[in-house]
C-alpha cells in the first residue's frame, strides 16, 4: 500500500474525532448561550418596571389611543383614567381578552378606594351587564382574538373572580393615583405592596 494511502487512513480517525468534538463544542456553546439568554430574559422580566410593562402593552395593542381623552357617548373619559386602567392590566397581569377584561372590571370594583369618579362604577356594572345580557340572548362578544360565545354563568363567574381578588388586596389602590409616581417602580414591588396576584399576561 502506498505511503499516501496509509497517511490518509491514519488521519481518518482524527477527522471523525475532530468532527465529533466540533459538534460537541458547538452543542455546548448553544446550550450555554441559551441558558444565558433565558437567565437574562428572566432577570429582565423579574425586574420589569411599570413603564416597561406599559410599553409592551401598547405594542401588543397598537389600536389603543394614548395621551388623549376618550369620548364614550356623552361621557368624556380623561386620558389619566384610561392610563390608570391600562396600568392595572399590567400590575394584575390580566390580558385584554373578554374573560380577563371582565376579571379586571370586577377587581377594580373592590380593589380601589370607594372615593372615585362616578363613571368607574358605571363602567364596572355597565360592561358586566352588557356582556351578561348578550350571553342571555345567545349573542357572541368579540375582542381582538375573535368572536366568542359565553354562557351567563361564565360571565358571572369571571366577574366575581375579579371581585374576590379585589377584596383580597392588602392595601386599597388610590383611584386618583398619579401614574407618574409609580412608572419607574418594579412590578413585583407594586404587587407586594398591594398584595396583588399576578395573572401572568405581561411578565
């Protein structure tokens, strides 16, 4: 057998080992990178501020108006109150689908101070009754995820789950809270202060 054939055969095992080694190193690198990415992501979510949470909320819901009042029939809802509502989505972790929105309305009924703008009560009871009557009539209700059919029992259940959670807070939320004073606070700190359970939609 010629010397160059012997040389090639001698190197074949090396190439096989080398290839396996490279694959192992490559796999290890990916694992380390993935672990570091997950840990970084977890740390970022763990330290998420209300401001960062709201930024993600508005990115997920670009149809929501910002920095402007909202006219609902004859009622003009100030931007500050709209922002407080959005803020509570982030702090409670409730999403904007129908069920979660109903839970939030129930939560706000009992979690915030009783001294509040009158239309807070109108919104909580009004939307609940509107959805309830739609369910009784067998009509579907829609959100950005599509149309849904709910039974009256489902509407009542999710609303009262929110009411019950609101009754469990350890500190009532000021209905007139200045959002600027809490924008840079971490969500976990706010939840700990008020005793709010995180439903997990935003972090």
